[in-house]
C-alpha cells in the first residue's frame, strides 16, 4: 500500500473539515448566536466523530477500489493476531486510571465522582463509545493515517505527528461546555494524545495493523475515564499523564516493534 503525501493531506482536510462543520452550530450555540436543542447538539456531537472514518473510506475506495475498502472494514472486526495483545489493549488505560486513583488517595486529593458515570450506565456508555466513537475515529487514525505515516517516518516520529494532529482535531470540543475536552486545557489534552499515540502505534505494529485492537484500546480507555473521572482535576490529569508517559517510554525503549522499524 503505497500512498502519496497528497493522500494524507486530503485525509486530514476531510477529517478536520467534517469535525468543524458539524460542530459549528454547537459552537454558535455556545456563544449564544443561535439556539440549539440539547438533543440535536448531542446527535451532532456523535456525527462529528465520524470524520476520520468517512475520510478513510472515501479515499480508500477512490484509490484502492472495493477490495481495499472491504479490507479496511474487515480489519476493524477481525482479531487475526496473537491474543496476548488483548491484555494491554483492554487493561493498560484502566489500570492507569486505577493507579491514578490510588496515588491521588494516598496524597489526600479527592476524585470528583459526581462527574463519573453511574455503575449501571458503564455498559451502555461503553457500547456507545465502541460503536459511535472508537470505530469512527480509529478507522481513520489507525486504519488509514498511521499506516501511511509509517511508510514515510519511523514509528516514534509517526506517533508524535499523528498524536499532535489527533489532539488538534479535537479543538472545537474545548469550546463546547458539555464535552470532556472543555474541562481540560488544550495543551494538556494534546500532550495526552501524543503519549497515547505511541501506545496505539505499539499495538498497531504488534498486531500487524489491526484496527480492531485500536478500537478496543480506544473504547476501554474512554470507559476508564467515564468510570474514574480523574481527568476533572489538574492533579488527576498529571498523575495519569505521568503513568502513561512511563508506559510509552518503556514501549519505545524496549518494544521490538519500534526497534525493528526505526
């Protein structure tokens, strides 16, 4: 799968354009320029997340035809890789969330549980994240963009580039009060996406480019944030960031996936 720089640029233009256009009414409502019913704002919020996936499938169909499109789709649903990779995909971020909670507790710093999801809602919320958030994003970020960045850059460089772009893609959400991003400074959020991108690349290379593993990692990471709302305080964000940074550094230094391709 060889692709041009133009393909990647076009992918990012479509992904960003979709995100901004769908969220524009929500931004206008935030600044009281228009009135937007809450249910419609919620629907728009989910539709906006489909931008990377839409861009990936449009460009794959245009460049690789039906077979390429089918291959991309199948990668999101088939687990053709060593099953040991399921453990970090499912447990790494939740474990970091639990460790963050423990460290905050030892430091006497509270978790703002009022912002967390009720236990009874974890499964329904998880299903929504899986289907309406993780799949639409990961078909684009790790299904389309990352493989093409890896053609041109080392795994670490590709991770840093995509992590930065992925973080900036969320920019409109920082100005919409009902979103998670609105509670997090933009630069802190981008640092988090850059570190997470390294871990996504590690999983991607270890599984031969599976979109399914990226979707799992995305889903369980977001579920962890919903169940343990450590991200609502500066201390919680920094402790979590430090834990994930250690994991990313270990992956880069010790992971054969990074060594082999650099």
